[in-house]
């Protein structure tokens, strides 16, 4: 019986590429899954932007695998999937990534709770920016209250959404150490 | 030599840093450019948007299954608990409906005779398709859904979307196998309506909350909580008489309407073509198959 050629150059190359793109693939999965109907009463009016969590996490911990161009692209994809005006989420994700990466040297060595607080501060700034840009686009203000409730849900959901990102990060770290 | 190498390294680092900053600024400018493009060429953006929705539709369908299954299980459990009571209520309703059916049949026959007498030309029959909701793209800034229509459908932009309870919204864009539904609660939604029983004309304006507002109501009209709101048929966007909701609050000059449609239990919707041409024709917006 022929054994599976796990040590073949092609397989090794494919595995390396898959590891390299895995943060982006996981983020894509989070994007699509966040749009699934939940059937929870009142949820749709306050549904938060869960994509801010993986964008923040990869900007702080693995910017080499998830660049600002990836953040730009995912923002564009979210604009296309939702009915938001084109460019809104693109701009929001790009600016959020730049802000998060600028805080990388402060946050990357901190415990989970400190990083959570850092996320809370940055995402509040981004929430306000998002609300303002939407208001400029539509020519009228959406209620900020519902957006703020969405923000609180986002903060509460942070540990849940960041968990698979953290597991993947640890796996990639182990793999890199193993290769070294 | 080492100093020269060090100096060279430092200047290349500065150059790299400047290029990075320029790249970031370029991306931010590109995002603003996309916003301008979205305003300047709406049709191109709509085509791109619906094409992307078509590509992701199979994955969205798959990912919507877990929530659907969970809700069905919960509903089955609830039904099992209240099945005896529901049975009695349904039997009573059935008897009433049988009586109404007899009256309706008689009225239908009378209607046919009268139409024949007046040489009445009827409106074209409404055609409809059912579609499954596969994604809830709503949040605090937009209110829309994606429905999977399948490949062989006749859905058009502007078609009305209904459930058994009332009006849900209308189709805002159509792809090969998906259609986007703009809900009546969306900030861009404006529907000409009438408030019963006084038949006061008004506009139902979405504001991205669960309860859209009633605006442009005549000053001398007194609205009460519980009054029924239906479509008025003005502008030819929605046919007259479709149920929308009831007045839920009248305070500080703001009138809120509770839609009949329960958005939290949406699986299947009905997309109806009444043959109305209230919206401007936009054939380019539909992706050709």
C-alpha cells in the first residue's frame, strides 16, 4: 500500500501556504458566519460589527499574516455583502487596523484583560467614526443608541470571537517554533 | 566602511518607513474614492454587490442552517407543551373559517356577475415566488436581508416581499440566485400608507429601529394607539390595502408603528410581482443570466 506523501515538496508547500493564509481564511469564515440569521428578538437592529475583533487581533499579534491590505479587502467585502454605502466599512476597517497596529508594542505583551480594554477604547472611536460616515452618506443620523447597544454586545462577545483566533495564533506559533 | 553601511541601512529604513506611511495614506484615500464611486455610479456598484452576493450565497445558505435547526427544535418543544390548547383554538377557528368560506363563495359569484355586467377589465394577476432567507445583513445602520431565489426565478427589482402577517419590504436588487430585500424598517425606506379607520394618508419612514415612524400626517388627524396602518397604493410602488402594522406609540409628535411581520421568525418569504411600475425602470441593475 502506498503511503500518503506528507513529506513531498508539493504537500509541504501547500501546507505552508495554508498556514500563511489561515488568519485570512478564519476571518472570512467569521465574516460569513456573522451574517447568519439568528432569529433573536430585536437582535437585527443592534447587530454589532464582529469583524472588528479579528481585524484588531491580527493587527496586534500577527500583522505579517494579515496586512492593512487584507483589512481593506475585508472591509470592501463587508460593504458588498451588507447594504452599507460602498467604502464605509472599507475605510473603517483600514483606519481601525492602522490604529490597532500602532498600539501593537503596548498591547502585544499585555494580559488578556488589558488587551480587551484596548479593544474597547479603539472600537468606541471607530464606532463613532462609522456612525458619522453613515450619517454623511445618508444625509441624516441613525439613532446612536442602537449603535451603542451593538457596541456593548461586541465587547461582551469579544472573548468568544477571539478564542478561535487565539487558538490559531498559538498553533502558528508552535509550527514556527517547530520549523526553527 | 561599517559607518557607511550603517548610514545606508538607516536611510533605507527611513525610505521604507516613508513608503509605508504613503501606502497607508493611499489606502485611506482609496476608501474615500470607493465612497465617491458608490455615489457616482450606483448601477456599477449594485452589479458588483449582487454578483458578490451570488458567489457567497451557497456558503451563506450552509451557515444559516445551524440557527434554523436550533429554532425549529425550540419551536417544536414549545408546541409540544401547548399542543392541547392550540388544538382547541384551531378547531374553533376552523369552524369559523368554514362559515366564512361559504359567504366568500357567494360573494365571488356575485362579483363575477357584476363585473360581467359592467365590462370590467381586471388588473393583471399577481405572480409570486417563495424564497428562503439566508443572511441577515441588518445592523444599526442598515436593515436588509438576503433571500435565495434559486436559478430559475422571475423576481424583479421593486417586487413586494410579504409574509403571512403583512409587508416585509421590497426587492432592492436581484442577482442570478439571490435577491436583496430592503426592509420597511430601513432608513432609506419610505412607503405611502393610510391609517385606519380615518383613512389618513401618511408616509411610513424607516429609521433602522424596530418601529418605523409615521411622517407627513395631516395636522387635523387624531391618531390613537392600536390604529391599523395599511399601504395606500400612492406612487404605484405598493398596491393598496396590504397590512403594514399598528400604531404602538404617539408621544412628543413622534408616531411609531409596530410592523405585523415578526422579523425574528423569518425563514420563508413570498416575493410578489403586482405588475406595478411605480419605481423607475432599471433593467441594467439585474445581472443577466
